[in-house]
């Protein structure tokens, strides 16, 4: 997610309200990576419509990002929350 977020940044995450309001294009979310649910990742919700209630997530650095173009769309159960503040390092 460089340059908006860098490795080691601390973020505040809304874990509950997003479930009521939904996610919108441009929202940044923290989620369990589908290739290893013990690994957390951060990506932006894309304007691309995902199928069956899932979310299509893209990294800001398209040339160097493992995102939904590689692992497909993400079900809501994988999403931990929506980032609302980047505290930096």
C-alpha cells in the first residue's frame, strides 16, 4: 500500500460499524490474507464489482502488490475492519 501506508505503520481500525454501513470504493481494510489466515494484509476496496457479496481489493502500488488480481475477491468474513486513521510508525 506504499506510499499511503508503509510496513510498520500503526493504524486504528473500525471493527464493527463497517458491518452496518458497508464498505465503499476507496475504503482501506485490514484482512486475513487468503493464502494464510495467520497473516494480516491491508488493501483498498476497488470500484470493481465483486461477485456474491465479496470484495475486490487492490494495493496502491499496482506494480508490486499481491491483491485480488492474484488471489481473487475476499469474503466479508476475512475482513477485520476498515482503517480510519494511520498513526505512522
